[in-house]
C-alpha cells in the first residue's frame, strides 16, 4: 500500500519543491514587475478621454484623462504568465475595449529592461504602443475607438 501512495504523491511533492525553490530564488518571492502607462493625446472636447482598466483580480476604477495626462499602474506577473489587464476607452461618441497587457501578446512589445514598461498613447487616429523609446507602433485604428 505504501509504494502506491508514494507513486501517487511523488509528482505532487516534486512539483511543490520546484515551486518553493522558484519562489525563494526571487528576492521578494514574486515574479517580474511591469508598469503600464496610458497617455491621452485626444482633444478634451467634447469631453476628456475616459478609461476603465481592470484585471481578473483588480479593478483600477474610472479615470478621466485630459490631453497630456496619464494613468499608470504596476503589477507583478503571476507565476503562470497569465496576467491580463484590459481597458475600456470612451471619447466623444466612440468606445473600445482591448487588452493593454497580456504576456502572450503585449509583453514582447514592452521595454526590455526592469521594470518592464508598456507605454500606450491614445490619439484621435488610433492606439499606439511603445517600449519606452521614441518609436510608437500603431496597433489599433481610430475606427476601433
């Protein structure tokens, strides 16, 4: 009976040992830190850009951004690399929702130095993402806003 139990629980024990070794190997027991920044570059008329950002765990609330203002937050990537933040944008009579951070689709376009930074700018003609340098990549067109 004992050998059967060992065979059943051995993979679980090995997995737990690797998990704890991973957590202990990180100085603060967490994974890589990311910063997401959203900047408004749309006119304040008729109203400023309104955004509502959240993840499965965190609701960051509603924010009205005037031209040149930004909203930013930081977080640590979960151990499964499934952290996802999405935002809903409203400006004039238009609105759009999309992922502003998801490891599989956005993280490779972010700054490659720690803390990893993902900079979004919202312009009248669309949404742009930058990795912290002067180059901006248009990811969504204005008709999506």
